[in-house]
C-alpha cells in the first residue's frame, strides 16, 4: 500500500490516507434537468422546418448540410423521449457530491443551493 501511495500525487494521497471523514450538511435527490416536452403543434412546425431545410440542402447539392440537419432532428427526437435521470446529491464539509461525481469547493467558483426548508449558515467561512 505504501508503494502505491508514493506513486500517487499528494492530493490523492491526502484523500486516501487517514483523513477525517467529511461532515454531511444536506442531502437529497433531484432530476438531472427539466423534462423537455413539445406540444403537437410545435412538433408539426419543427418537423416541417427540418424537412424543408433538408430538402433545400439536397436541391442545392449540399449533402453535408442535409446530414447535419438529419442528425439535429434525430438528437431532438431522442432528447424529447429521454426521461431525466434522478441524481442524489449531498453537501459535505469538503465539497459537493452530485450523482457519482465529487466537486471540491476549491474548484467551484459559485453555486446555488435552493431549499424549501430554512438553511443553516453552515457553508459560510
């Protein structure tokens, strides 16, 4: 174990060594993003516009433009039917855990914490 720690940078060694555990201030779950939903009229308008742009690209002999807008349509369709993933998050004394990612406070310039419950002033220095 000591040989592995000598190969690691000091920041990793500090986290894996006998460091005190982080204190959790708050935890919860939240959707990854707001659900993306188009109404039936908007779908028709977007579909007609995409077909018109792709037809124009094919008429003007621009296959790259046609492929680009076909991909834009496919990505839009996939995003519309994808449910947002529910992420668990927690605020700790060392940083923020969001899903499987950890962000140290030193690397964050600013963030917002919205809560319905009263928030204690535990994050201020």
